[in-house]
C-alpha cells in the first residue's frame, strides 16, 4: 500500500502533534531516569489513536500494510522528539525479523499483538563484543526433545534494546546447522535481564542471560545469517530516518538560537563563523533526509539496489547526526555544554545510534560488501 505526498504530510503532522504533546523535553528527562524508560499509557495511545505499531505490518497479521516510506516519516518525528518508547525494538527489529524468517506460524502468533500495541518485542544478537554479525554469535541452542519446535537457549546477550521490558525476545543462537532465530517469552525460566548503563539514557539497553531457557525456533534452522542480513538493512534505514529527524531538530534549534542570542549588539547568526556552522549542518541534514528517504522508497519497490542504498543511508545519516549534534552544542556556546540544556541529549543519541550496529568501520565495510568491493 502506498500513499501520496499530501498523505505523508498529514501523517507527519499528526505524529508531530502527538509527540509535541506527549514527549516534550520534561517528559523525556523524567523517563530516562525511570524504569521502565517509557510511559505505557502514551504507548497505548500511540497504538490506539495513531495505529503506529501496525503501520508497516501486513494486513493479514492485523497491520495496515504500509511500507518503509511511511514508517520513515514516523521515525523522523520520533527522532526529532527523542521519543522514549519500545517502538524501534518492536517494529524495526523484532517484527522485521519475524517477517524475514518466512515462518507464517510465528508471524500469526506474534505479529497481531505487536500491530495492536499489546506486545512489545526485541531482537537479541550482539554479545560482549557488541557485533551484530551472526557469525560472531556464541550463544547455543539445543533441542529439548519436545518435538521439532522445542529448544533451550544458553548464553549471554548485550546491548539488547528495551531488553528488560520486552514481552517477546527473539534470540539469534547457534545450532549444529548455524545461527538460528528463536523466540523466548519474557517469563521463561532461565532468563535473567539487567539494565546496562550506556551513554544514551533515552534508549534503554539490557544484558540478558539465558540458562537453558525454553525457546521456539523461528524460521529454518541455520537461516539466522540470511534473516539478519535483511533485518539489518531494514533496521538501518529506520534508524537512518530517526537520525535524520534528530539532525533536523539540532539544525532548527541552532538556527533559532542564532537569531535570538545577541553579542556585541547583534544576533550571533550574523557572524560569519556561526553562519558557516549552520550552513554545514543544513548540507548534512538535507543529505541525510535524501539518502534515508530514497532507501525507504527502494525498499518498498523491492529494488535490487536497496541493500546498497540502506548501507549508504546508514553511513550518511550517522555522520550527519554527529555533525549536527556537535555543531548544535558549539552554536549554543557555554549553555550548550550544561546538563540543563537538551543539546547533550541529542549528542548522546547521535553517538549511540552511530555505534548501535557496530560503528563506522562496520557499516563502511558493509557498504563495500554490498557494492561487491
């Protein structure tokens, strides 16, 4: 299902209005110091009023059947507002992993709850080394003798987004056939979760320990590598849109401040050095938005160029957000370095997003691989 530009503008307007009301800076600051780091009532409203969790889930599983273009609009607005919610982990990691698995039974079991906003989920791949490469996974899964679908998972996962609160955890673990995807319920025996203290308090992460935790296989055994390749492409584009939205917000706040802050009797925006900073930010933001939106369009068209575009979007948007977040602090001067000012919150999100799937060295290598170099 596709929508035209006017409908995308209406979607953006509705989401922005909702987030301005439900996710102002005061709410973000309160949530990033609480457990859980999101407001369940606000998440329920996002599901009931705007149907955001089900936006890009196929209609056969209770969703609305839209694509990454529409989801990108939502991600841009969430990034702009630093929205604290398990949306990214549930919709762009877990739901996409279920769809990529091709396991219709697992999709029918879990996706309707996700689409309705009743179920939160996450994807556990990285371990102590922080790599999202399935080949680096050491967690093990063995059959428990209870039919083909009965397994137990043992090992430790780190940097699991919203891992302490997710109702459903999709785990990549190694079997004799290779990396494989498994579903583990939150209340499963042998599962322990502890929050991780990270640079970005607005995106909760956890360390999960599995001690022979009961699990159900999702998709074919040994298909974890194929599933993760597709999930990382889609999740990277969703993250890129979020980064573009955050970068745009940094540019807006810098330009606004440059207009009202006076030194030597004139706005600081009239000084050449500040003009250059804002101009550099604008170039980066425009490039970020163009690359993320083009990648989303190619994904929805099922273009063979999508994997390359996804890698380009991730690289461009990671750089753009870091540049915008750093320059935003510089434009604001002394106040930009303080805890009371929100500039550091965007810098923290920019840096954590840049490193989420492995950092510049990894995603540049991924781009070269997609290009066949």
